[in-house]
């Protein structure tokens, strides 16, 4: 099963106040695939994601969902198709986990529509998938950073959209929970065909889990393609100003980036063993 929704940006220019962050950007998101957007801090990754979900209106150009400009679509109509997990979401004070996750069902509620059994099922499935069922009755503001992040992901899953955009979904998570979250998103993509677009800082996790990489630099797309096409030593140097070695990941076969620093520029010489 693969969703057939198309999402793209055409000649997109974005900014805040007098500052332009992104200029004349074109991008096509492969439907039914996992796309990871990578790049240095302040290169425009989160700004792009905000505009693709109509949170930030464009100065020029447009974002298109199935050929229609998202900034002209009714909010609830858009929310039934496209979900967003922002970088620093804020929960209402005192709200419980179950109530927050339940808000993911709002786009499916009409003016006179009552809560339905299918809403209960969606919330329960989202809690179970993110291993937060035991937290359901706890206030969100009492949770650890990692727990809160999983709860926000549960809310996004409960929305059950065909496209899901996540801004740094592994923030605040230790390495085991980072892998769990990315495994969960991979399961969602493979079982439902959900198109996933996520901003990630970890290049190696991006290369391992994404089908498609977008490398941004200074508000522009520097390179797009498969991990093998994008995660190269030349690209890492151009986008991050970092010398590196890129080898095959012995686990996944995907590119694995090894950063080089002033103290680790070459492998040490082998030491002879005296017998």
C-alpha cells in the first residue's frame, strides 16, 4: 500500500521579518517513501517544514499538495491528509497523555460529530506503538523530555494522515529510543505507505532509515537523491564544512560517515607485536 498524494515546493522563498532564509527553492517529495532533510544549523530545514504545513506563508512561490496550494486549503482539510510534529511543541498545562494524544483525532471530528469507537482504537494503537500506554493518565508536564517526545509522536500517529512531517523527532531521546522511533516510522511507512518527511541531525541515521535524502545549505537544496548519491565526502564538506570518510555501513550497507578532526585525520599505524 502506497499513498498517491504529491507534495512539492515551487520557487519557494521564505523568511522572518527582513531576513530571507530560503530563496527560490524547488523540491519534490517522493510519495510513499521516507525522506530525510539534513544540513547544518540555520540552513532552513525547519523553516521549509513549517511552510510545507502552511504554518509559515511564503514570500514567493508555493507549496503544492496534490496540485493545490496548501496555504489556500482549509486547515481541517489539510490536517486530514498531512500531519506535523514541530520541533518544540507545547502542551496545555495539566493535560494528560491520553487527552493530548486524543487531540490528534480533531481533524476527523465534524461540528456535530461525537467521539467514536474508531477514535478510541486510533489513540490506543498510537499509545501502544510509542510504548506510552502506561503513561496515559499522567500529566504531560510531569514527564521526562524523552517521554514527552514519544507522546507527541503518538499524537501525530493518532491523526492517521497519509503524509507525516516531523522536525527532529529524535530530539531528547537516547540512542535506543532514537532507533525505536525510527523503526516505528519505518513500520508505518511499510505497513500503510505513509509518506514521511523528517529533519534529522544524525547523518548516519538519516542514511540508514531514509529512502531519499535532501541536503540543504544556506537556504538552498544542495543535493537530493538516494543516500548513496547524497552522503558523499564532497557533499559533507560542502554542506557542513567537515572533512570525513564515507564507508559502507557493515549493518545496513548504507553510507556511513566518519568525521575527521584535527586529532583524527588518519588511522594510526599498526603496532608490531613482539614475540
